[in-house]
C-alpha cells in the first residue's frame, strides 16, 4: 500500500534534524572525557 505524504514537510523535518545534529556535534566537540560533564555546574546544565 502506497500512501501520499507531504514531501516538502518531510524535507523540512529532515533539515531541522540535520541542524540539530550539527549543533550537538559542535557543542560536544570540546568534551574529551566523562568528567567534562560533572566537574562543574556548566557541564551539568549547559549554561555558562
């Protein structure tokens, strides 16, 4: 069974997913070890 879907909506959703993944990679790039998350409050809540 073949169902119709909104191709433009799918493209938009996939684009947003790619942007989110790029953001995650950028934000995690300085993380080298698990303690980078827990050594300070900045690592725990992501706020500077």
